[in-house]
């Protein structure tokens, strides 16, 4: 690795450079998640009260069916880091109304997800509609992926750093 760096020009480095990307899978079926929670609670209750495990087989079948339907409604979101200027401009466009935060927590999360989600591409209106259909956990997962792709360091693989 050291030999490569000693002989690299900035043009070589720029040729290697690419914005950080990350992907995240999100199940958008909140209704099915609620059904799964209820089935899992029922299974736990049956397991506690039935020594013979009566009814567990039916519950397991229902749980598998709901999980399969959830998988069909799970989507991959791919995020790419913004350029330094685009990041700065986005933060400036969503200033915090108070001095204790870096950005407006009401407007910045959807704007950031919209700005750096590459697949599926979403405009701000679509992102807002998606956020409106998700619970806080789903919104937070998307925001954290978008935040992380823009603020996290690119790790050096262990084999390359030894």
C-alpha cells in the first residue's frame, strides 16, 4: 500500500475516488408488522400456558405467511453521499429554529433522504409521503442511512492497513 501511495498522483487518486454509498432494506408494511407482533405474542402465550404446545403449529404457519408477505413489501433504498457543497447548501436551507441543533428536525430529515437516495429516486413530496406512511422507526432508519453516508468515514479494510 505504501508503494502505491508514494507513486500516486492526485489524478490517480481522483480516478479512484467515489462518493460513499450504502443500502438499507425497509419493510413499508406497518399493518403486517402489527399482525406479526400479535402473532408472536400469541405464540409466546401459548408456549407459556400449554405444556403440549397445542396451537403452536398453526401459529407458526401464520407467522411464516405474514413474514412472507412482509418480505414482498420490503424495499431496498440506496444512498449516495452528497458533494460538500450540496451538503452545506442542504444544511443551510434547513436551519434549526433553535441554537441547540444543527438543522431543523422537522424539515431536514426528509430533505436529506430525498437529496441522497439514488434508488429509488424520490422527490421531496414523495419522500414526505413515504415518511407519513412509516412509523418513527422506519423514518429514523432512512434518515440514519442518509446521515451516515454523508458523515461517516470510509473505513480502511483491515487487510489493507496491516
